[in-house]
RNA sequence: GGCCCGUUCGUCUAGGGGUUAGGACAGCGGCUUUUCAAGCCGUUAACAGGGGUUCGAGUCCCCUACGGGCUACCA
């Protein structure tokens, strides 16, 4: 790789961090970490009309939650406007850009006709050959104008992409792109190119949607006499129907996943493996491990469907791996843990079956609160009412003799109770089933030992008594 | 419409001329089991199609089909 790796993540502040954006950020971060480089954050806020209040702060916060802290920045592109404009004027000076005074109406007219005649839709270069001095005077006087790139008319450009290899695009296809808008702000093409050069970016890693405008960017580098960085255009993230991942077909914002209680580590792990994988029969990696193995040239060319089922699986894996106190802390800080001692105990036993934190409330509720039920529910399928009642009475006497601390130790409760059942010559089924239903009121539930742990001694006995009474 | 990019199990992918085409998620089956979940074991399932090149193509080339991106004074 180049001697000094400098990469950047350059989102526009449109309100939230898109999961595709997260992956782009991640790959840039990997690249920086892998080569001892610098990860720069730049906010592309040149479109004043699309600015969203608080979006930038939110973007930075979300990246940080995901463990992606920039080494440099954030730079605000809007604050670098003077540099961009200077660049535009230099391009005009060198004959690689020009003033354009065409009205929006004329432009619409032109493209309408092109569409009708099945011609490629692009600017007809009406102002391309205006006399420069005249144009400059008009501009100085305040005539509304834009500045356009003076793209070559013939031949084609051959480009080298780290992921796709050689790409060739005929210049006839490349429009005289607007570089400076009539509001005096630069467009992405000018600003990004200019900034990437200024910030000495060595590798531009961005979404595939930019591939077709790469000729314009390369042309600017060349016209300015700058050395161009290397480029890598990432494949898109897709909906299940293979269209570009969009809001309509499910969540696309990282914030939404976080709000649902997906762990940032899990989301990062999952997203990182969409389009690239370190060639190992393994799925769970920390981002540091991934960074150490990262190779931009091994990134897939084809788009990847964002498969939520696998995300769920992976998130559950991460929850399982969390130490209990860490798990409770995060659950609580995320606002997913209802108040109460039983609730906290339930949170403990529910951890193993939790897919995402947002599901915790319901699972906890099921573990804490018993449902109303009818007496027949207490009878195990291979048993009968008489046995069920006898077992319940036996269990009650057994539990009566235990102290509160005994109920705080699930493995011990289970071990000793099973031994006791065996000693009695009873079966686990005809004993444990009635106990479990007595405690939960449900056909399906956590184990009776877990439920006793949640309920505590007093409440356990109350529920067992109630069950016995139902059997009268 | 034009230009560009892409195409291995349903999904994420491994694979860079010689493989029984491997793994993961989901699915299915079984084991375990007081229920559910988990866990463990097993299993279904793919090189888009057609031409080349080659002794030999998932791997290289071409064509077609399909999908996607761009085609803004948005990024």
C-alpha cells in the first residue's frame, strides 16, 4: 500500500446513519487500522436545502457508539467553501470549467426534448464556449450562474478500481457537471475532490453509486495537476427483493437497530461481513480482529441482501456472551429493564433466550406474572389429576422446608429437587409439569426452577397453594 | 433510452484451471428433555444460460438473459 494511508468517511447529514453508511465507515476504519493509517471524518453538508437539524451530532454519536472514533475531524465541508471556490476559479482559469447562465426552464426544455428524441439526457453545453471575459463580467454583475466542468468530448477514460479492476467510460457519456451551484455552494463533485486532495486522502472507499461519476473526479485531479488517490467502490446493500436497501422495506438506520436493542458490536460484526469475509470458518469477530485481516481488494463486487434473520442470530450470540452484570447494566441503561426485584431476577433467567433487548420486557413479564389457568392444565400428558395433586402437595412440603437463600440458587434447586424426586421414586414429568404450570399458568414457560428463582419462596408457596386448591 | 457495474445453496459467503464445490443463517429431521427456547447430531439446497480457450473450467474470454447503479444547481 501507499506509504501513508489516509482514509475518510464522508456522510451527508440527512438525519441518521444508514446501515450501508456504517459499512462504508467500517471498511474505511479497517483500512486505517490495518495499515497504521488515519481515519478522517468529514461531513458533506454542502446542500443547504437538505440540512437536518442535529443530524451531524447524531451521526458522530452513532459512529462512536459503534466504536468508530475518527482520528481526525470532523471537518465540515461547508466551512471549506472558500477553498472549493478557489479551486473552481482555477479550473476556469485553466480552461477546464466555465460559467453557465442557462435558466432552469431552458435546462428542463432541453432535457425534455432529449428524452422525446431518445437522446442521452445531459446538458447541451450551450454556454461552454462563451467568451470568458464577457462571462466573468456578467457573473460579477450578479447574473445568476453556475460553474460547470468542461469535460472532454471524445475518447474515453480508463480507471482502476481496487475492487472492480479496470473500468472504461467514454467521455461522450460524461456531462458538463455543475461544480458550483447558483447559491454559490459547491456540489459534491467539486467539494469532495478538492477536500480529498487537501486532506491527502490516499484511498477513497465509498458506495458504488459514485462509480459513474468517477471520470469527473479524476478529470478534476488531472486538470488541477493533483495526484489522484486510489478508489474502491463498494457494492450496495440490498432489500430482500434485491433492490437498493430502502426505508420502505424495513429499518435502514443504525439508530433504529440500536433502539431495538441490537448490540453495536453485533451490528458491526454483521454489517462488516456483508460483502467481505476474512476466509475463515467463523462468524464472530471483534472489529479489531476484522481490521487485522482486512483486504480491500477482496471485497465482493455483487450487492448483498441485508438478511435480518442472521443479524438476529448474531445478536443473540453476543447477548449470550455478555457477562451477567454487563448484560444487566446495558439492559438497564437502554431502558429495557422494568423496575422491580422480580424483574431483575427475571432478566437474569431470560438472558439465554433473548434475541434483542427490545424483547426483554415481554419475556420478563412472562417470567414474573402467572396467567390465569384451569385445573386440567396442571396435569402432565402422561399423568392424571390425582397424581398431579399428590405431587403438588409433596412439592409444597419439600419447598416449605427450604429457606429464602435456597431459592436464590437455580442450579442447586434443580439438582436437589431432581435428587429428591428420584428418591421418592416419582418421575420428573408428573412432578415438574404441575409445579411449572402452577408457577406460570402457561403451557410453555421457563423451567420451574427459574420461575421459583424469580418468584421467591413466599410467592412460590402462594402459587402452589392456589394450584392445590384448584384441584379440590 | 444511454453508459457503467454485477450474477456460487432461499440469504451471507469460501473458492483465483484439476475440489466429493466448503462454512454460516434460515429450513427440515433426530437426540436430550417437565413445556418452550437453547444445545448437540444429521440433512435438503448453488456455480444464470450459451459459446469459446484449455488435456481440464465456478475459476480466463465473448455473447445473451436477468438484476442493480448513474443519467440533478442531492449527496
